[in-house]
C-alpha cells in the first residue's frame, strides 16, 4: 500500500517562532514508518518546512493517491489536523485517514469527524502496523488496542481509558532515511564552545526512555506511563546514536537520568563504541543534586547542556504543583551543573493571575542567576489531569485546544491581556539574552548571528501579539 505520513505546520505564531530556534526531526513519523515495515511504500511529509502547507499537501496527495494517510497532532494542531484530513478526503476519497499523537491521546472526541476514519491513542507503532495489516486484508480495524473508530463506531467509554505504553524493547528503529536530516536543528547551548562554533547545528532527536516517576499535578505523562520510567534496551539506543550522521543529539525523553543504572550503562556503551557526540537532555534538579557523579560521567562523554523545569521561584508554589523540589535544591543544581561545564536552560512558569509585581519578581530572580538561558511557559495543565478539570469552568475561549501551546493563557488574566502579552514577551527575550552564548563574548559566525537576531525579533513579536489569537472582547 501507499502510505503518506504528515506532520502539520502549527497555526500559532508562538510555535512558528519556537521553530525558528528548535525544529526537531518528525521522529514520531519515522517510528510509524518503521512500524509499517518494508512491504509498504511510505512517504513522510513535514509541512513545517513548507511556506504554504495546505496547497503543498494537496499536491502530494493528488499525485501520490495514497491508500493510507496518517496525521500527527499536538493539541494546538487539532483543528489543523482536521482541516488537513478534509483536504485529503477531497483529493483522495479512497484513502483511509488515521490521526494520532498527543491530541488524539488526550482529546479523541475532538477528532471524531467524518474526514477521519480512525484515531490512535498512545504509542502508535503496534496499532498502526495492525491497521495496515487489517486494511491490506480488507478486514475491519475495530478491536485493535489503542484504535478508536469515528462516527457511529466511536466508543466514548474506550476514549477515557488511558492507553498503556508497550515494552520499549518492542519499538522498531525509526526510519530517518525518509527525510533530509540536515533540515532539523536546535539552537545549541554550551558553556564553553569553541570560537565560530555553529549556533544552529543539524540535530538528531533520540528517545532513550519513556515516562517519569514524578506526579506533577499539571502533567499528563504520569497517566501515560503509569508512573513508571521505562528505558529502551541500552545496546539498541547506543547503536542508534552511533549510526546517526549528526554530531548533536537532543534526547526527547521525559527525563533521561531517572534510572541511574541505565544511564551509566548507556554512557559505557557509547564509550565502548567510541561515539563522540554532543548531547542535550531534560534533567530534574533533584536528579542532578542526587547524582552529581552521573552528571559528571555524562559531561565526560559529551553532555553539553540540560533543560530544567525550575518552574517557580518560591517553595510554596513548588509545593502546590507537587514538583518535589525546593528553591534551594534548584539553585544547587544550577551551580553544580555549571561547575561541571554543563550549560543550563531553565524553564519557568507564568500564571494567568500574574500582576506587574509578579512579572517583576520573576524577571529579577532570573536576572540574578548565573549566566544560563531561560524560557517561560504559561501554566497550562494537560487535558486529562485533575488540574485541567479544575480550570474547566474558568476557561475563557470556546476551543481551548487551539491555544494549548503552554504560551496562551487558557483562563482569564488578571492584567489586561494585551499588557500581559507585552510583559510576557519582554520576559522571554530577556531570558534568551542571559544565555552563556551571549554573555561569553565568543566570536560567532556572522550568518548565525543574523539568523539568531532575526529569530529573536520574530519570537518577541509572536509573544507580544499573542492576544490577537483571542476574540477582540478579551484583549483588554
Ligand atoms: C520531545 C518533546 C518536545 C520537543 C519536540 C518534539 C518534536 N517531535 O518536535 C520540544 C522540546 C521542542 C517540544 C516542544 C513542545 N512541546 Co513537547 N514534548 C516532548 C516529549 C517529551 C516527547 C515527544 C516526542 O517527540 N516523543 C518521541 C516520539 C517518537 O513519540 P510521540 O511524539 O509520542 O509519537 C508516538 C505516539 O504519540 C504516536 N503518534 C504520534 N503521531 C501519530 C500519528 C499517527 C497517524 C499515529 C497512528 C500515531 C501517532 O506514535 C508515535 C510513534 O512512537 C512529550 C512528552 C511525552 N512523553 O510524550 C512532550 C509533549 C508532547 N509536548 C507538549 C507540549 C505542550 C509542547 C509545547 C507546546 C511546549 C512549549 N510551549 O514549548 C511545544 C510544542 C512543539 C510543537 N512542535 O508543536 C505536550 C503536548 C500536550 C498536548 N496535548 O498537545 C507533551 C505531551 C508534554 C506534556 N507533559 O504535556 N516538545
């Protein structure tokens, strides 16, 4: 069969702005392509790379006339995925259209529309392979675990049972040969990079594990992983990394270092293979403080930067979101990591209730930290969590999925929205400026400098203007 896998281009300017700094491989589609197996002709279409995504997709669909179309979507892309499915239906009426990804997992009822035939919740490899096998034999896809039919076949009860993540050892190796790896990058943070070092190197994304043992009340991951951290087999991850053409690797795990044995074994396996790459990972401050030796080991084999969800500047706030850390632990972790030469990107939360004084407080706290890069999200509990249920009655927009990018407040802001956005934009840009790449005065390639400054400007404007994504009546 001919199978077309599509990654949508986000509609929100905030996400388009984010993509100027970080545009990672469509790894989910590479996994699905691998799951499809060699018997099918699979094509990956990444619409993020297209200036005019809808006409580009319509052209490919009309030419290819696929038998099966798979579309991936985060929640903020839910409406876009439905619009794309409608175009596919028109251009290739015989194609079976499946939508999967995080939106399908947390809000499948939103995708129950005539242009979509099936919805896949949770890890998609096994269900997608089973769908292809059934379609090939002209059998029904009903009853495949993780798969919901739309229309009369939609099962609202099944839509509310969390999918279970499979044994990670059963996952195939992603098919990265179906796209041009040189087109994917992230702005690379490092504490002491050599002069003229590229700011936006081609970057691979690798999933070495899935899940997290923490129970932060705003996060959906504990529900998706049953509170477990599940590493893939060490040798498989090491082989995958060793085969990558890129020198830079972004770990797309929830948290890499929760299982110390796995993390040490992976470091050893990479060293045995003489793999010398540069790594970026998301790490909890509690992990860094508990296991400094592990961090040091990873720094030795190439860990250059870590992303950390510091979230709040007070213990009371950290307690209320059950983050399981304190301000003192956060600060210790930052010092410790910097002391090892690992650059830190801190991620912080802004609440819709923020006043001018709250913005001032967060801005001055971050400005006083040792050089480190920072980004800021608006508290946006994931659909399906108790925190999301709690905010439901206050949600002030008719389709919250469209604005679910953790940058748009879903509940009323205390400050006028336009002013909130202006303060938020300033915070974001000042956070980028604290990067050690900026404060270190090392020479940067001119083309990278122009690109970085232009991206920063676009990013700033996206945040400043985010109030325009709301009905006019809410702008004040
Ligand atoms: C790595 C990661 C990122 C990376 C980018 C990843 C990428 N591919 O570009 C970065 C750090 C840049 C990022 C950014 C953001 N992220 Co993020 N991210 C993750 C993380 C940790 C892993 C996602 C991942 O890529 N996994 C590896 C791939 C292989 O797995 P997968 O995407 O789950 O895909 C599998 C299944 O979902 C399914 N599937 C997926 N698509 C399809 C399609 C079909 C047809 C089928 C059948 C199956 C299927 O099968 C896939 C195969 O394995 C998840 C948390 C998690 N544990 O899932 C959050 C997560 C996905 N992110 C989230 C959010 C909110 C964001 C941001 C909006 C945050 C922000 N303000 O910066 C942005 C938006 C980025 C964007 N492109 O829109 C939320 C999504 C919530 C939602 N309901 O949409 C999550 C779940 C985190 C959370 N705790 O809530 N993210």
